[in-house]
């Protein structure tokens, strides 16, 4: 694995940052756990995509003022295409949040927000 920082913070810009890996890890975990839960619960999925983004203050990297370098929040969005019932997709999403170890760890440290889109329509979690 290659890890780097942008040139603007003394890196060479040749790879993802540690924070990129952190945010990607929750998306990867949610995606694989969702797929597993879908199979275990007979939810047929044609497409599955999970993205994540985080909000934090880069000033904290340099101890500027009282800036804190920790994430203030993380947003995870899962988009699933299925012929199954939306209710089942919501159930699988809820199971996923409870079973993903990365999510379980991060929710102890920061605000986690999740959005589920089933067949391009946001579903209430």
C-alpha cells in the first residue's frame, strides 16, 4: 500500500492520505457486510455502492488555535439496486450498521450519519 500526503502539507501527492484510508475503510466494511447480509436474508441485489466522506479541520494537523484534528462527522451513503422489497433492504442496512466492526468503532468517536438509497430513492432508516 502506498500512502502519502498532498504537496500542500509536505507530501508528494503520490497516494491516498491516512484519513482517506480511514474514511474508505468504513465504506469498504459497510459494502462487504451489506452484501453478506443481503445473501443471508435472501435480498437479491443487482448493484451496490457505498461511499463515505468526513468533516474535519485540517488546522488541527498543525495545532492552529484550538482546532481539533479529529473527525467531526462521517457520512456513509449506500446505494442498492434490487427487485426485492424496500423494507427488506432497510432491514439489511440496519443489520449492516450493527455488524460492521469499522462502523462500531468509529461511532464511539464521532457522529456517524447514514443514508440508504434503494433504486435511486432515499429510504428512511
